[in-house]
C-alpha cells in the first residue's frame, strides 16, 4: 500500500493500535453525546489545523510550523487532545499539505509523542511540586511547549536521516538549525494560551483546578 517503508508500516501499526486502545476508554458515542466536549474537541482541532497551514521549508518534508500541542493537552486532557490532534493532522493531509504514506509517522512523532510527554510532565509537576498557578503556567505549558517542538523536529529529522531521504548536512543546516529560533515562540504560544484560558475561560482547561491552584486545598 503506497509503497510504504518498514518504518512507515511500523508507525501506521502503532497509530492503529493506539487509536483502538484509546477507543476503549473514549468511545465515539460518548464524545458525540456530549455537546460541550464536541465543541471543545472539534473547535480545537480546527484551530490547530489552521495553525499548521502556516509553514515554511525548502526541502520536501522538512517543513517548520508551530505545534500548540502542549496547550491542547492541558485544555482537553490526554485522550481528547490525541483525538483533536489527529483530526487536525487528517485535515492537513486531506488538502495535500502532508502525504498519506507519512500519516503514521506524522501522527506518532508529531502528535502522539508530544502530547504523551506533555501529559507526563503535567502529571509529574502536579504530584511532585507545589500546586501554584505560576508553576502550572511555566512548568506545564511554557517549558513543555518549547521541549515538544524541539523533540518533534529532532525525531522527524532522525526519521529522514534513517530513511536516507535527506543527508545529515541538509537536515542539520536546513531544519535542526531552526530549533533554537522556535523554542521561545512555541513556549510563549502555549504559555499565553493557558494564561488567557485560566483567566477568562477556566472551565475550558481540563487540567486546571481552582481548588488546587487558587485556593490551595
């Protein structure tokens, strides 16, 4: 199918297994039966989709764009963030910004891993550090936002190197070199998103609890 490479087949298999496991805990009927969740999940997917349209790159596949996935994770929770992120990825793939053979790789390296690690960081901070609104914004949104875009670009660059699609000098000089330039903007995007959300719409932030972060109960 599409002349997939072994790595692409493995990524597709991982994506399918991950989706099937996720459906055991979040069935489509539950999501479709909750109007508020529908609006948040599909509205977030639309926002991420439009953000991912704004990209740049010289070589095929080595495209640069903001992720916004850490804020998505904090706003929707782990499983619904995965759903929303994959919907956004399907959208950019449908209109030709990404290729179908790369869907498994893009979903695994560009959606599932960043969201999973963002949620792990949030859980570690929540359980191990003082529950303070500034710690929440800085250590759960700002810092992970920067880390996730660096991780995603590093993993994707490694994939293109392993597949022999691009040489190391091309990847380093035209893709990885941009990571330092993107760290602060991506961190600010996620940090400011969560700051504004917990000020104006705290009920939209699945991982923010007033009683812990504001009233210290």
